C-alpha cells in the first residue's frame, strides 16, 4: 500500500478529510522520531516500538577478498513488533 492509498483509506474509514489525516500522520511520525531520539524508544501500543540501539564494534569480512575488516561501533534504529500485532497477523 502506498502512502497516498493509506491516507485515502484512513480518510474514508475515519470520516476525516484527507488533509487532516496527512497532517495527523506527519505529526505522529515527527513525534516518533523525536521521542526515539530523546528517550531511546517510541511505543505505539498494539503495533510495536522504535528502539535506538548501540551496536558494538566488531570484526567483519570483505566478501570480495575475504580480508578481515574492523566495523566501528554505531547507533541503529530497530522496529520491534508488538505481541498483539504478531498474534493478529500470524
């Protein structure tokens, strides 16, 4: 489903205007990014959560040459699906 299709469907199902739905989704997205950056996670109950994780430095391999390389530590964002969402889908 594309973003436009999602916004249209939400507008039809909620009775809100498409402009209001787009504005709501933009605000929700901004809030999720800011909260995850500040607190380390953003929870959307029943759906899942965005989690900021510190990944340790590690040794990897160059697939072309097989040479060992040092991969530096970095921060990554992961999405963990809520149990309720897993149960509903699976």
